[in-house]
């Protein structure tokens, strides 16, 4: 694999539960992603926030971005040869909007088991220290799964405003700022969060959740995209790439996938 992680990088990911930063896309490429994404937002208006989940099922540029070998090869390095893209989402903080992400563990509520799952977080705009980049508690992916309180706090970007019930000192966490075009990887069990955006620009994060093909959804029927190797398990309904931007078939597949995922995530 041309873009595989080095042994040192894979060892760091295994030890810390995250790896950052990785240089992935050029300035011109990530600028084109932002242009395409913001064009999508303008064209759909108030509906855009509900449609941007799994955008790779609707628009060809998004599919090309999430299946780029520069993204996939590092993920294969930590998950193994056979990999699914479970979901794509966007974490967006407008300048000074007060939005944040509380300290949490994704494994607590996704319903995916076992935890051979990795998130790739791609900065579509600069995630500088002032813009509220992610912070991680290194090594916490090797500890227990903590109880989470669902706060549904207004400014919390998480679906339930989940807060892990554990005491973590700020000095123990590590900030992971990214320039536009850079990517981080993190384990599904690691404690992480992010603060508000105090910069003058939007903080746009393209968030891709990958899992090994043997992972199963314990809460019900679910969808995914095979991005590397083969799927000999059949735990997910595998979806194809979009042939037409926002075509009727693409819209039907997208709506079904998003509805299933939303329902599963909100289930206890």
C-alpha cells in the first residue's frame, strides 16, 4: 500500500489510541472539497444539515474523497485488509457559535462490536488551537467503557450531549490541531472531545467511521460501504457509489441509510 502507515505510526496508534496529524490532501484539493460542500449547503438551505450525513451516497465528489487511497491505506494499516466505511458525518462549528463536543467514547452508543473501529477526522478548514480541535486522553482506549450521561445540552454537537462519567484533568489530555487537508485517526474507545471555535472562520470536519468487516451491528439492520478487501461476513447491507449527483436512486439509498443509523444511535 503506497500510503500505509509506518511501523512507528502503527505502534503509536496502538499505544495512544490516536494518531495526528497525517498529511493527506493538498491545499487545492481540500479547497475544492470545501467549495463543493458549501455549494451543497447553499443548494439545500435549511435541509442541508439533515442531508449531509453519508453525503458520499449522494454526491460523487464526496465518494471520491472518502475512498481516496490516501485515506483508506492508513485505516487499513490499523484495521486490517478488509474494511467497511460505516458512516460519514460533518462536525461544523461556526465562528464564535459556542458549539462544543463533550468528553465521550463513541463505542458507548454506536452498537458496533467488536471494537475494531477507527475514525478518520479530515480537516476541511483549519482546526487550529483557537478553532476548537479535538483533544484526546492518550491510552484511554485500553481502559473501561464509562457510563455516559445524556444531557441533550443545546450547544453540544453530540446527538444526546453524552458526557462520560469520569474525572479527567485537562493537563492529561492532548490537543490535536489540524491544518486543512490533514487527517487524524482515533480508536472508537478513546475518550475525546473538543472546545468551542474562537477563531474567525468555520471549523469544518469531515468525519469517517471505518470498521473491519467482521464487526457487526448489535442493534438492528445497518448499511456500509466496502472500501477495501472483501466482505465475507454480510453483517451490513453494502451500498454502491452514486452514479448521478442527487439522483432518485441515490436519494432513496441515502434516506434509508441515514434513517437506519439515526434510529440505531438513539437506541439504548
